[in-house]
C-alpha cells in the first residue's frame, strides 16, 4: 500500500481522484434535491458513479477532455465550465498524458505508469462487505497480491491475461459511496480481494478523504499514511459531509457521465 500511496501522492493523483469524487458528489446532490422527489440513494448513486467518469477525465485532461496536440489551448475553457467555485479545478489539474484512459471490457479505467484503477460503488458504511459480482471486477479481485497468500495457483494471472488480453496484475479499485439523507461521502482506493469467504473485500484499503480505514476489519491497513501515529489505533470510518451548491447547475454539453 505504501508504495502506491506515496507514488500517487507525489504525482498529484490522490488529490485529482479526491477532487473528481467531491465535485461529482456536489453536483449530484445539487441536481437531485429531496424536494424535487429524489428521496432515495439510488438516483444519486447512479449520478455520482457516472459524473465521476466525467470529472476524472476532466481533471486528467483525457478521454473527452484530451486536448488536440496541434491546438492545445483550444477548449481549455470547457475544463472549468460549470465547476463549483468552492472546488476549483486549477489546483489539482494534471498535465495531458499524465493519466490516460485504460478501460477493461466496458469498465471505465485510468492508468498512471504501471498502475490502473477502476471504479466501484458500495453501500455507505459497508466498504469491507463489497461483493465483486461483475466478471471484470471478479477477475481483478482474483489476481495475486504481493505480501499476501495467493488465493489461486501462480499461473492464474497468466490465465486472466489470456482471457482479457490485458495484464490485470497492477489494477486497483477506487470505491465511493454517498448517503443522500445525511449527505455524507466516503472514498477509498485499494487492492480488491475475491472474498469468497466472510473476510474483507480488500487486501488493503486507503481512505482518500483523510481518516484511517476501519481497523476492526480484517485485511484493512491499521494506520494512516501521514502522519503515522506512535502506535496503531482503531478508528471508525469518518464520513465527509457535502453541502449542495446554492444553485442548481444546468446540464453541460461536456458531461460524459
């Protein structure tokens, strides 16, 4: 975990992924108000999931927001169009080519160097109980993980590679949740585990919103990355509250979610 967190942090990826989630959550909350009939998590959860793709492409300047090399300044105004002023993009914007889109069989993904990450949603407060139901996520979760006992024979990764035509061995998952009632938000990045037993859904998990993950769950790292406490401590997940924007932004032509 430490190597991934250090590398992502040093290259601005943790801040970019966090921004994409918070910006998408803010827009989802603002566009689906309870007084308009949106009283369950389902619509907001779907909206959050889809908007996160647009926001991640936007902050990474990839996908629909990849600039034309011959005219790199064209369309730069669209990067900031409709963004909540409380969550400006300028501070976290990554240079073009830093992160690229790297989808797997219809599952949206991004790549930085050797690492790829996909997205997942979970029921608020139950990140350790995710069941990897889709074929792609199941195959990613079935990969061998260094420093942990292999769930499958050593040649399993080669079989997965042959099945998908891509190497899944360095694939992570960013998992997010949004509670429409409390407006609390959770966001994690981790190495998924195929939990055919009753154990955790993760080999390791890192809280991108600042608090150490739930140390009471097996397979989840006990200490935060920075600052490191003098001794391990058990702390419950700390939700982050998002306030809806004062006005409801209209749908933008650049939204791809």
